[in-house]
C-alpha cells in the first residue's frame, strides 16, 4: 500500500512478482479484514450511542441526537461557560455518547440564562447560534408522569412545579377540576403546555416526591401527534374569523339524543315530531316544511343555526 | 536483556544533559501544555479553556483539532466560524513544524506509550505482534468512512487520545482503563503498537506534515559509526534508513518520511552529532557520499 512512511521498494505493488505479490495481496487482505472488523464493531457502538438515555438532557440549542453527534467535537467549552456548572461531559462508561455534554434535571436543571453562555461558547454550532431567546429553547418536554403520586392530583396544594417554572402560567398552568373524592373541593392540576415548555427541568428538580412525579423527557418520547388530517372545529372557526368550515356544506345532521319531552331549538331528535323524511334529500326525499327539519337547508336561518351547533 | 543502554555512548561523549536535551524539551512541552490546560479546572486560572479538540486561549486564540473538524465535515456538519478558524491555524502550524510533531510534543498519550516503550526495553520484553505500520492509514480511512455513513463523529466515541486529555480535565472515569489498555498493549503485545502502527490521529497529522519544511537531517551522516542507537531509540525507525544510509544511492540526508515525529531523540543519542533539525530544502544528495559508500561496502 503506497502510503507516507513506506520506502520506495515497498510502495510499488505492480513491480512485485510471484511470491512477493502473493504476500502483498495476503497482507492487504489481512489489513482490510482487521480494520473492517474494527469498523463493524465501532459502527455497532455508534448506533447504540445514538440512543441517548431519556434522563440525560442536552444543553439548549442542541438539534436532534443524530445531528448533534455529527456536530459536537466534545471540547467542553459549554461545560466551562455554564455559570451554574450543571453540564458534564459524558465519560466512556456512561450510556451517553463519550465526551458529549449533558445535564440531569433532577440533580441540576438548566437555569435558562438570558444570554445563553453555553451556546455562545460552542465553536461548532452544535448548539445552534441562531437560538438567542432562551424561552424558545426546547431541551425536552416536562411530563406529569405519575398522577398517582403528584400531590396536587391527590387533592393537595403543592404547586411547587408550577411555582418554580420560569415560564409560569404559560408552560405550566393549574387547571381546576372538581375533587370527586371529597365532593366539595377543587383539584389544581398542573398542566404542561408544550408550545411554551423549554424542558429546563426546574419542575423535575423541585418536585417534592421521593421520585419526581413530573419529569423532563425528550419531546419525541413525550409528545403525541394528531393525524395530519385532523381539524379542530373550534380552532378552525376562530382562524376563519368565526366562520365555520362545515357551514353551508349541505351535510346531513345526525340525531341528538335528548331527554324525553325536552326540545332544543334547531336540534333533531328522532323521538319527537316531525318524522324523518322517507329518503334524504338528493336521493329523492324532500325536507319537511316544518320548523325542526332533520336536514340543513343551505342559506336559511335554520341551516345556520344547525351548523353553528356542529361547530362546537 | 540489552546490556548496552541506548545513548550510553552519547552520554559519555556529550554529558548527560546534552544527551537528553530534546527529550527534556519535549517532556517540558508536553507537561507544560497539560499544566496550562489544568490551571483552569484546578486553580481557576483560565488561560486556556477547552481541550485538544478545541480550545480558546486568553479568550481570543481559537485552536481546534483539524482531524475532528474534518470528521464533522464528513458527517455533514459545517462547524461555526471559530471552529473553522481554529482548525486552519492548527493546520498551518503543523504544516510548518511537521505534522507528527503533534505526537511527540503535544499528545498526552505519547507520555504513556513512551513509558511503555522504555519499560519494554528495560525489562527486555522481546517479540511483538506483526502488524503493518500502514494499518493506521486504513484505520484513518475507516474513521472517515464511518463518520460519513453514520453522520456522527464515530471515532470520538473510542479515541484514546482525546479520551485521556479530556479525562484529565473533565474527569477520567473509564478512560483510565482505556489508557491502561493502550499501555499494556504497547508493553506486552506490540512494540510501539499504538502510536507507531494503529493511531489514526497520528496518521492524519502525518499527512498534514507530509511536506513540512522543518525536518530532521542526518547532515553529518559521514560521521555515522553504525552504533544503531538512533534506530533503537526512534519510535518510527523505518524513517531513518533512507536519509542516513542513502548517500551512495543519491538520496539526501533529510528525513522526508511523513511519520518522523520530529521528536529529536536521534539527535540526543548520537555521540557523533549526525542529526540536527534542518529545512527539507537543504537536502543535497551528495552529502557524505564518500564515507558512507565505504561504510556500505564494509557493513551493509
């Protein structure tokens, strides 16, 4: 193999004859096998290293784990410039990729410095320099992972996670629910809102239960996803300036079950009069002339009322 | 066991200090660089921040390891400005002083493998696994290929070089076991095994210094008395022969092989002061032709 360091006599395999050439081919094969084997082992280890343990959180501005491991050169500048010394470089024995920075929310959460010194210190942009507002960082997502041990879920007023949240009243709100156990109290349910949660981990750090009942997890692990085709009627209506998406679409209204004798303006109840037309419109049936028609009649006042009910 | 100590002749001729000049300078360089890095975490004196992958000196001078930056590039990430500038500075520096000067003068693993090499000699451990010295280039190619295929800087997961330096500054953990493994490997399995055969970091820097102007030259090769001390002390002995014994073959006295680490040990151990640091351009092929031809007919 012609490489720097080998002398001229070794470097020209074409000039080799017979046994020498045979030896060269064998040596090359041996080298390739050895290095290939090493490469395979390293490849397997690399794949495993991409699976970061969920409780190890990357500093703000880190991209997806695969991208981060291609960009971070393990210099530790972010570790040095963190004023609260929460960051650590992973040691070889840790399940986090060797040499990369991470923190553990339970023992030391991100204090969300406004000037984000860790990102400024990063020489490679593995921590994205475009992130200048710490409130826009997404290190993970807080999840109230155990409702059985959360004191607020048990009807008490702990509220600690809510109080320590740097984005209080946006990232975590307290939602009121009746306490059905006592029948007379209110439960203040800590509710995380993913559009505001930065994943700093202050809630997990402060949670008073022996094992934290609220935890910061990788957003990918914590977050569900509605199907692309889902439209929330009430949101679509607001977006459209109060105009329903389904209005004036000539849709068939389905029957509403109402208690006997109750009548609701604009609702169709098969139990009350008048009876259904034998066939729906479009298939030969005619909408009845009476007030509470089963079918939406585009343009009429009644049609509007029906569809506004749909939109709720 | 070797009865004759390497360099005994030189010590007798030049005195102990002169026969260890470059070795002492090299250890001073390695240790003071390490101390400079350690001043921050140990004494809170942040002259240098970071580690050998990237460091910032006095909040102004960025230095980054071009090999790890190259891996990031191959993995598909273009580093930010400081990282690139640092890599450029380091590339230019090692191009000038000899790429593998990094190995001899900076790398902390050199302290470990030099110790293993010294101990191997003292204990008279003979026999060494045979692996080609060009294996490191195959490993270098493998690390770059893997970076490209996985999109990550895969080699940094296991690289003992960065592991040791980072470990000393940020906490060793199991890195100490890895370094111990390298030491034991060099001591028992393969002479000069890690630095001289396998390490892709050294291989990368050898490519960087392939055309370096600063080289070691056997400029007084005519005075060589064939004591073989330089060959025995050299971590890459294959680089010496063409320069030292090339007089009759029209080869100049400058050691041009990229794997010469510019460590200067050959200068130290030579009682005849054959070797010296010089520029690669001062390489007349007829240097010392007469006498070496005479030596060749006698010994070779």
